[in-house]
């Protein structure tokens, strides 16, 4: 992960843009992915890139429950995989799904689990906002936005 973030931070991937495209992230991620990487994915549109691009080796594993649409399963998947496999797990998720199980951060810390987390931010619950827009025009989505500053605090 450090190589991926390093490439992005130094501008070798995307020059001076505030937002990073999913495609750019997944291209960099796949380039630096370990041969035996285990990735736990959330239920967010941000994960589609790796599902479309695929893995690079037979030893790589992707844990995902995308067809069920169960938000929040990503962190518990990462915790379970880290406990079972006793090696680094990378959890990639959207901010809404991540917010469903923030308490798992304490589990990760308490047991010193080797879990790295990447959170894509689209102001939370993008699928719910889209449903409101398409089918519930009287509902406003302002009430379901998350504060981006929460993630900066958690990252410390």
C-alpha cells in the first residue's frame, strides 16, 4: 500500500487533482499488489475497478459480498481474514459502508491485526442517495451525508 500511496502522493499517477479516480487508484493498486494479497471489499461502486480488472496471480484472493448489497461487511471480513491467515489484509471500501462498523477499528487495534484500510469518500451512502433521487423525489439526501473530517481524525 505504501508504494500505491507514494505513487499517488508524488503525482506520478495523477497530477494535482483534488479527487483521485477509481480507475487510477486500481491501476496503481494492481501494479503494487503482492502476489499473495488478500483484499476485503465493501459494497460500494468504488470496488468495481478491481472486480473488472481482476487479480494478477492465482494466490491473490478477493473477499466480497457485492451481490447481496450488505453494507458494512468489509471490516468484519478483513478482521476474520487477518485472524485466520495471520498476515496483511487490505480492506477497500466506501465511506458509507465503513461507517457501519467503525467499532471494528478497536478490534484491529486491540489484537494488533495487520489490516490496512482504504476508504473512498463520496460523502457517504451514495447508493441510498441514488435510490432517493430515482424513486423518492420528496426525500432529501442531505441528512445521510457523512463528515469527511471524521476520516482524517480516525487516520491518526
